C-alpha cells in the first residue's frame, strides 16, 4: 500500500509542478530557479512515480524520488520557508515505508 501511496504522491506533485500554477512558479522564482524549473521538477517527479510503480525499476525510482525530496528540503531550509516542510515530511515518511516494504 505504501508503494502506491508514494506513486500517487509523486505523480500528483509532478502534474501540479509541471502545470505550474502562478503560486508554484513564484515559489520557484523566489528560490532562484529558472522559469522552466517547475516543468523539469514535475517531469522528474512523474518519472519517479512511473519507476516506483514498476517492480523492476523500483529501486531506481526510490533513489530518484529521494534525491528530488532531498533537494526540495535543502531549498526550503535555505530559504527558511518552513511551511513547506510538512508535505516534504510526508514524502520522507512514504519513501521510508516504501523502502522497507520490499
């Protein structure tokens, strides 16, 4: 179950980031990333979701997802935007659960 929750979380976050709502775009710009960074992030999150969903590539997907979330945590800590840590903490917990479930 934790695998599929993680797949859904990465896929949903990926679509949300790739679409790039004005709020999402302003977050990325405020953090110093280029205008297209949200699309790249969203694509990587969707790729992570697909890799995690497939048993043969699950480890690679978990590694990619871990790197994405680690970069996000470092970004929000650097910019002291701690409100973003709650959803990132959910990702960390789901990744930990998924990593121990196979």
